[in-house]
């Protein structure tokens, strides 16, 4: 394919449904190619709003509101960037000829943990942890006994780990129930998962078009309460184990179809690879690619959307540390240590208009010859940050 800048033809428009820190980086990469960005979120002044050509704040779970905006703006591509979106609106938009990335059915399967787990395990036959779905506290108690303790309990639909907990015994079930019910997203149904005593977990960024599938180097990460606090690339693993992960990632992304980048998550125990989850868009742990690759996950996403070649260069070991707010503020300010501005390191501040305790506000990024040194430096920068 030969790419012609939209400055020389009818404008290409991308509508972001979700305009947080990941959407902001997608918008930046699209604008570098002269593409018009319409950023949509549920609140004003979301990170991508700050740089978009036009910005809107609507209830994205309101089908009529989403469709009215799509009809008004006539986007070339619609990029869902969060789970909390009206799937009916996406199906209707697709039926009317709008191009949903990767496609409406893929979003439908992946926005809900029940859909993607059933698809991966029961339709594709992939190896996953044991699981059950429950809707009541009594069902949750029974599932805990059946799955065994410890077990992981999550809402079927939530983002950034919200509502997730580990029940280590039957005494924790009611607390896990309350945590799940307080999550944003759909907590009407929960998934109870077998706790895999894994050696490590990875995200394998998998980018596909109709013509090719390209994998990034595996990303290791540490999560707390279901949200990442440190990620690094590459994750050391054997060639055979990595190939298993690639085979599974290709099977599930081919099954979903469409264009774009997918963040495919795995647990690894010895040489066994367990499929965990999948996001049909850039992944938060993949922000490390902002410093480790010539084309970040966001640039690869845009290239895939446009059907462009997916070539890139991997620079070397790097790490990303997440800074989470320690205070509540309607006008947050971040203090950044000088160590963030030394050779091969920097920070990305998201520009969120409000902070609350635990909200991710920025990341540190470090490139180093050794992945362990990169991880240590990334955490040192985060430890030196503060907010008010």
C-alpha cells in the first residue's frame, strides 16, 4: 500500500472512544501522519482531549449519544479505547458502513471477560486457568469451593484491574464480593479463576493487518490490585516458551480478525503457557515501547489501522514505572526528580485534570543495557516523584 497524507486528499478522521493516556499517545501518532482526531470520553479535559482536533464528553454507554456523534462526525475509523462503550452502537455503526477497529464482534468478545474466556477456551481450545461465572454471593461461595483457594475474582467487565481481588480462603469471599461490586464497569456477573502459581506473566503485543502479523518482544510486568506498577522489555524466556505464546496469540487474534494491535496476556509456569486476557488496543504495560522501539505500540496500532507496513527496530532493554497519585486534587501538580532527565530516561505526564489516591498520573521510562538496571532506575524515578 502507498500512503498519501490526508493533507493531500479528503481528511482521514479517527474517532477515539476513550481518551485516557493510551488514547492520547494514539492521537499523537495519528496526528504525525496528518490525521484528524475526534476524542471522546465520559469527562471533560481527558488526556487525549488536550491535543485532539475536536473533543466531546458523553456517556459512551448511551447508544443514542454515541451514534449521534458518529453520524455527526462521519469518522473514517472508530477506535474503542476502553471497555465501557455501548456495543450496540458499535454494531450499528458497522452495519452502516463505519470501520470499527478491529471490528465490532472482536470488541464485543474482548470487552467482557466472559466472552473472551469462552471464546479462547471453549471455541479455540486454548489452555487457560479453570474458571466459573457467578451472579450472586451464594454462587460465588460455591465457585470458590469448587475452584479452590486461593482464587481470583473479577467483574466480567472492568478496566485497569478495578474490582479485582484474590480470595485466599472462604473468609475472604464476602470482601471480594464487595470489592467487585464497587468497580466501574459491569459487575453484574463475576468470573472466578483458578489461581495459577505462575513463574511470571507477560504481555505479548501482537499487531495484525489482513496481510501480516508482527510480534513485539515479550513484556514482563508486576501488577498490584490488577493494575501494573512496573513493566519491562524484553522478558527473559526460552525460545520454545515464547513460540508457544506467539502461536496462541496468533490463533486468538486471527480468530478475532480485523486490524490493529492486541495486548495478549499470559501466565507462564515452567514451560506451560496459559492464556489470560486480551485487549484489542494498546496495552498499559506496553507503554514501555515508547522508549524501547523505533515504532511504539501506538505507532504500530496506527500503522495497522491504515494498512501500512509494520516494520520496526527494537532498541534494547527498557522499563516503565507507573506513578500513582498520593493525594486528591482538582488541579494536580507533579514534582519530577532530576534523575528522570538523565541519559536514556524520561517521564510522560498524562495531564489528567483531577487526581485521587491511586490514580495513574504519569510513567517513568528508562532504556539501559541491562533489563534489571532499567527496572531499578524506572522505580527510582517513580519513588522520587510526588504530587499535590
